[in-house]
C-alpha cells in the first residue's frame, strides 16, 4: 500500500514524508536513550547506589556541592551514560542485576505504551511516528537485551549475567565507579586508598572491565609523577593492544607517549603520536584535561615552542571549571606547572 501510494504521490509529499521520517527517528532515539539511562538511574538508586552523573549525548548533569550542574562530556560510540557510586559494602554483596537491567526494562515499558497507543491514532503522521518509534525502541532493546560484546565491551545484558560470577570484573567496575565519583568531586587518584589501585596478577586483556585495573594503577603513577614506573606499565599494556578495546588503546597510547616524553624517549613518543592518535587527542581536548596536558608536553618537549605550551596551560587554567573530572584537572595542572618551571 505504501509503495503504490508512493508511486502516485507528488514529489514534494515524498520529500516531506522522508524529512518527517528522519525527524521522527531522531526524536525517537533521543526519547529512548533518555528513558534508557533514566531506567538505569531509577533501578540503581533503588539498589542503594548514589547519583554521580547522567549524560545524554554530549551533555552531562552532575551533582556538585549539593547543586546540580550541566557540563559537556562525550564518549565515542555511546549516546548516554548513567554513572552511580556503589553502596559501601563488600564487593560480593553489591547488587548488579537491577542497575544493569534498568535500561532495558524502561525501554520495554516504552514499547508497551507505544503499542497500546498505536490502535488509537489515525493521523498518518502520528502513525508514521509510532511505527518509527516502536521499531527504533525494539532494535535498541535487542542491542542491550541480548548478552553480547560490542567492540570488546559487554552490553547491559552481558554485564547483568556475568558480573555476578566474575569477581575480578565486578571488583574492577565497582572500584572504577568509586574512583570516578571521587575524581568528579575533585579528589586526585594519588589521594585515594592504595588498595583501590592494585596491578592484578592475572588480567584477561580481552575483558575491558579487568583492563581498567592496570589502567587505573598506571594512571595513578602519572598523578604521582613516577614517570619511569608509569612508562613501564603503559608499555606493558600497549604490548596487548591487539586484545584491548580501541578506546582503551587510544588512552594507553596517549599516556605512553606522555610518559615517553617525560623520560626522554622522544623518538618513542613521536612514533606513537601519529595522525590517527592526534585526531583522537584533538577530538577530546575540550572535555578531557589529560589531552591538554599531552598537547602541552608535545609543544614544550617535541616542538620546542614554550609560548604555545604556556598558552595551552593558561587556557586550561581559565576553563578548568568547565571540565567534568575535577580531580583529573587538578592533577594535570600540577604536572603542567612542574613541566613549565
């Protein structure tokens, strides 16, 4: 019926319908992502977690000093993210099921509501909107509700099923959430408990949750300015780059390049800072202060342009309050000040 109607339709009507379809898809996607992350938030709070941040696309709502604030932050490949701080309990007693299941459950509720409304609408545009909405919602339910790994990282259903039995991965994500909450509040990694930053004896490099532990350990060495040790640990992680998810490989490469500069290995830093990595650095420089630190180091030690390095430092000092991870900003400014002395 649609195809036969399309054949006899006016071209402007076809264009109008196509543009409307794209707009309906974008509206549907936004509503579905917001609802998905809200599901994580509600179920997480009901499980005893504490609110940390709520991100939709490039904008993040966070709580700071008792007030809610809006800041820019983005992670490639994600439309949203709800980060909470786990309850203060032994790792084995921290619930993980409902926090992970909340997003899919919220999307299922949306799908049911849309299906109930569908027989009640008659306007063609509303019918088109609901069809697109239900199809988009259904696809995202499958993507998040069927246990699988995408790009090496587990989706909600995968985490929901595996975290209960994988103690190492569960401990890693809980410590990561704890550390993230404190960094957002302005605490530097070097001031956090030592037991949170342990290099594990055995790491499944294909498990992104387990990889976060050595990454946290090495990043803390950077905050403590123990450059030789940090270089060795990032070099060890980089040797497993074919097993690690691409986002972590980029982060490891950035920190390895910086540590290489700080230890006088300029040729090694140059080999890492190729066009692809520099595109990544520039992409995130506006939301991650560590990328400003890297650019400052490159300007000072590789380009021998002290004025440029100073301008990067001054810009970060001026815009520091706009960044999400305030503990990271404090660390990076401190390191940049030491470099520029």
